[in-house]
C-alpha cells in the first residue's frame, strides 16, 4: 500500500484510511476488530474516528467507536503500527456531550482529548481534528456560503492555542481540520506561521464523483500549503455502488435504516449515479472501485477514508487501490461531470 506524507510532519499514512463511524451502531465490537485486523494485513495503517461516533449520533452510542478501537489496542497490543486520528465536536446542542456546551474553546478541547484518550486506551493520538468549524459556516449539505454571525464562537486563536497545549503535552502529534472552508484553512495556517500554534497537516472534507467542490475551493491550498485532503464519503455513502438505483433499498443498508438521511439522494444524484455506473460497467469496472480509484488519483489527496459494514465490502474497496483508470474512463467521468456538476452538496 502506497504511503503519503501527512502534511509537513514526519508521519506518513497509507493512502487508504479505515473509517470507523459504523462501529457501535451497524457493526459490533467483534466486527470492528476484524476490520482493523484485515486492514492491517493489507498494509492500511491509518484509522480515523471521532468522539461523536457511532453515527447517526445519539447518547447511547457516543464514543463507542473510540471504545472499540481502544479494546482492539488492549487485546492486540499494536498501537505502534497504527496512525490514529480522532476528532473533537464543534458547536452544537447535544446534552450528552459536556453538558450541552460544545465550543472549540480551551475547556472543551482539553476535556475532549482526555476523554478520547481514555476510550482509545492510548496516551496519544497522531492526528487530532476539529470535526467542524467553531463558527457558523453551514458546512453540511450545502455548497454555497451564507454568512451568519455566531457571537458565541471561540476565537480561532484560542482554539489553536489549546491544540498547541496538547501537542506540547505529548497528547497529540499533529492537528487537522474537517468540513472547513478556504478562509478557515488559511486563517489557521497564517496563525501557525505567526508562531501561534501547530501547523495544520490535513483537511478532512467530502469528496467524490457526486461532490467535487474541494477542487475549486481548497485544492490549491492543499497542494501549496502541504495540507492534503482526507476524503470522506469517497463513494457517496455507498450511493456510487448503484445499490440504491431505481428506489432499491437493500436490507441493512444505511439509507434503508435511516431514510431521512437525504445527503446523497434526489433526482440529480440518481441520474448522476446511473451515468457513472453505466460508464464503469462499459469499461468492465466495479462502479464503487471506479469511483474510489478516481478519488485516489487526485493530486491534492493525502488519503481516502473508506468505511464498510462487512469484510466483503472492505475487500472490494481496498482492491480499488490497484485500479488505474484509463484516459477513456477519465474522459467519460469528465463528460458526466459537465452534465451533473454538483448533484450533491
């Protein structure tokens, strides 16, 4: 498995990263452990989680994905083989997280990392990310920016200062952003250059054939500033497999269990997915593997985060790392993209 540098740090990560957000909800502890075992056997050494996981977020499963990783560390004793990433929640009203007072301020960040380390049964995380910005950006499910003042937001200077404390204390090795905008990324980078805290090494944002907005918003930042993309939902939460086409709802699938989640659904998405599935089959490719191979081919990418509810799904996604798309396939993808440019936010 190819590795790539994590920003300007000394760390290198596998270009496929194992996501964990289903562990504790759709997957049991044993299944989560089996996925880690298999991923390591395939030289995937990068694991991503978050204090908020499993998803969909609720009090009963809060922190459960981290706990499953922690129990794996306890039973396997292979902490040194894993580059571990987790995240602290941004502002929100979740009464089960720190008394419903979630801000990216010093108090919350210091409390969050200590709780995560306890659940993960480790002394440090390799990459600590802000799950979403501390200011109002409407990052989820929307492409355009609509300005809104959020007077209770913690200043970025305070956020970065708290992260600096964690790095100095040895609890965190590097820091990253998630669901961030170009302005936010550049603000963090400018403060780091001014000596106000550690430098951002990665940006975890959505990127797939259904949402290529990172290319126009943040690709230049990622390349010029050495803070590459950690692409989440690279196959559109399973949509790009084609399994939901024609209104199909496979038993146990995410949109079957939670039909209210419409992020990768709708007429434009349906038409785009149908076109990409047809293109893949025309060239003898599995649709999901073509979609993931496209993400892996982007020059601004550090790693693509894959997630699965079964080992068969995981095997198929890992196999995409060996797929090289021909110029004809890439031309076909661009032709579809011109028609369905941003079918999903």
